[in-house]
C-alpha cells in the first residue's frame, strides 16, 4: 500500500513538466512555420521584383529588335490610319469650259492672270487663227484645290458660257494604299541590304543584288505613282476653250468663193492629178520593163532560123548592081 500511495502521488507531478514541454514544442513549431512562411513570401516578392526589373530591362532590347526587323518602324501598320483618327480626303477635280468672248487675246491674258493669282499655272496653251478677224484658243489651267471653285466661277463669268462639264473623283483609298505599299517596300529594301552586309558567299551577294534591284525598281514605281496622285489631288485641272462670235448670217464655212480661191483650188487639183499620174507610172514601171525584156527575147529567138539556113549551104542572095542593064527581050520573027 505504501508503494501504491507513492505511485498515486507522483504521476500528477510528472504530467506537469510533460505538458509544459509539449506546449513549448508546439510554440517553437509555430514560430518555425511562421518564419518559413515569411521567408517564402519575401523570396516570392524578391523574385517578382527581379522579374519586373528583367522585363523592363528587356523591353528596350525587344523594341529595338522589332524596329530593326520592321525596317525602323516603317511597315504597313504604321501608315494605316488609327481607328477614330481623322483621314484626309483626296479628290481629283477636273472641269471643261467652252466660252464665247469678244476678244480671245484679252480673255487668254485674263485667264492666265487668274490662274497665276490663285497660285496655279498654265500647263498648256494653243491658239489658232481662223481668219483675219477671229481666233480660237485652248488653255489647260492647274489651280490649287482650295481656290478651284473661285477660279471656276470667275472664268465662267468672263463671257458667254456655251458648255460646262466638271468631275470629281475620290482617290483617298488609293493614296493610303500607295503610302502603305511604299512603307512596306522600303522596309523590304532595308532588310535585303542588311542581308547583303552579312552575306559571305559570292553567289549569295549576286542573288541579293538582283533582288535588291527588283525591289528598288518597285519602290521607284510606287514613288512615281505617289507623286502623280499628289500632283492631281493638290492641283485641280481646268480646260478652257475660248472663241469669238461671228456676225449674224456670216460663218467661215459660208464665205463667198472668189477668183483667187478658185485659182488656188484649181492649182491644188492640178498638182493632185500630177501626183496620181506619177503614182500610176511608178506602179506600172515594173510591168513595162518586164514586157520590154520579153519583146527583146522574142525578136532574138525569131532571127536565129535565118542564120541557121545560111550556114547550111544556101547561096546568099547578092544584091543586083545598079549599073547592070536588064536583059533585053529577043525580037519577034
């Protein structure tokens, strides 16, 4: 029993230290787990910061590589209009005016001054004199688009308007397409040049030179097309025809024919007849020559039999002497 009592007294004393040790171990474990979690979080944050810094450092290099591959940013997307952005409208405008004026030279000078005053120019001019009193002129004027309507109204009011036609063609899509193709072609030329700088074999250099020449020719063609579109869209074209009026009942087609006019007409007819005769002689000359040659051959062939008979023994016929008297007939018995 004493032993039993001893055992009943000591177990409570032993359970206290064990419980405190278990609590201490649990607390230490919690501390270690928290420290590990904090370390992992800080390591993750550090990795995130390092990744962000690497991305920022690689962005300029990637951007530079993209620009080099795209020919320094000149590609189709760069020239294409952005969504929502205002697109410039490109229009080709042409007009034709037929005006009757009192004096053609004065009207020509006025039209030239109007075009040059608007900042344009006279692209073409021709004048024809119908008779001693009447002229007719044709002018092609190029004026800026913003002054087109103003110049057109001024020219239409300079005399009696006989006819007027105008036309407007929107080429905005064509202009944008040409600009985009030029940008792409320039980038292509740049890439070929870069490949030529890196080429080491002669065959590669020769092949790249041919490709470069072809692409440069295409680029020059596109540039010429762009220049033509720019010229036609920046300057409008006005074709102006000026004529002078005739008196009532008089027309150059109905003018009386005088002696000199008849003489000139007869002389022209005579010259025309001589020309036709010369043409006929020239056309028949080969046939006449052939006929003459055939006639000469026929005469030569016809004279050969007579020469052959003389060579065969027939006495040649001698002509009778002029002094030989003819035989007299015998008298009748």
